[in-house]
């Protein structure tokens, strides 16, 4: 039987296990693992020549590191109500980072620019201001829905105008690449 519940239930083939056993390794803590360094460098280059990539053992950890870097304690993150960060990360943003989430239920999990504009707010003595927007590409609970590039650009433009950061939960970013052909 083929189990398609999640990519987390897959098992390596004998050839994959052999490749792992034969791989050159080093101490990643000291930046000495050539395989991890090559992966981080390649991904950084693929994403517009970023300064560096960071391999993390889980997508949740990657999201939480990114969100904590973009949103200070007591800050606000705008995202879809069914986003992985809200629905599957055990309130980690609130628990570990003191981050408030402001959500809206979007069709197939894809935030509409008009909804983002409505949710963005500046802080005052009674209300926290928005620090970042998170999008999920592709959207897991949205059935694998893919943001059209123009929709992402519109959200980015709104964020720039409001001086708000944007985070992309890219756990399935390669699915979006295959679906759209966008490099």
C-alpha cells in the first residue's frame, strides 16, 4: 500500500540509505559539514543570491526562527486562519515568542491583498501593530493551493508600503515551482 498522508511518513530506499552511509560528513555546529554547507549555499543562490541559507531539522523550527526574527515579543503576525503556523505548530509563536496572530479565513488558504490591507494596522496605546505577514506556499490545508505570483507581489507591495515584513512558509515551495514553472 502506498501511504500518501504526508511526506513525513516516507521511508528511504536502500539506495538512499547507502548514499547517506557513504556521504562525506563533518561537524555542522562548526560549519564543517560539506553536504549541509553545499545545500545551504545552493538554496541561498536559488532564492535570489541571499547571503546564506540555514538548514533546520523541521519546517516548524524554520517557521519559528523566521517569525521570531521578524516579529518582536508583543508584536503581531497576519496570516490565514488555516496556515500551518496557526493550525499545526501548537501556538509556538505565542508560547515561545509572545507573538499575537491576526487571522482571516481565506478561500483555499490564499490571502487576498484586500484582506491583508484590511488586517494591517499600526499600533497605539491599546492595540498592537502588525509586524509581519505570513503566506504558505503551497497551502497545506488549502488542498495544495498555489499563490499566483501576481497575488504574492501585491501582498509584498502592501507590506512594503506599511513597512511590514513578509515570511513565506516554504515547506512545499518546490511543489509551487513544479505547479507554476516559476524559478
